[in-house]
């Protein structure tokens, strides 16, 4: 799945275009490498690191969503990682 689509499904961004612009400014890392392409592939088990607001989010992709569902459903797509 595309990174921008996954971030949108997981409800980190209100629109997919916002997620795309965020990624293109090289503000996201997949498994430690900087990504600046919205079409970068995301698979379960990958670790995403990105600064969102005042905090740096580090999350492990648990699943790929089939739709952008409600917030409780979106939280099942990832798990927070502390201290990495």
C-alpha cells in the first residue's frame, strides 16, 4: 500500500493530499530511511517515524486498511513504539 494512503487510513491526516504534501517535504522515515515519495510501499512490520505537531510519532504498521473507517478501527492499523 502507498504510504500516503496508509497514513490517511490510519487517520494521521484529514485528507490524502495533506499526507502526500507532508511526505514530499521529507518529514517521514520508513525503517530509518528518509522517504520523500508518497508512493513508497508500506507493509506490516515496518516502522514509521514522523514529526506530527510538537511530538515525534514512532509507529509499527500492524495491518493495511481496506478503507478509512472510524478512529477505533484506524487504531488497529498500528501500534505506538516508545523510546526508539
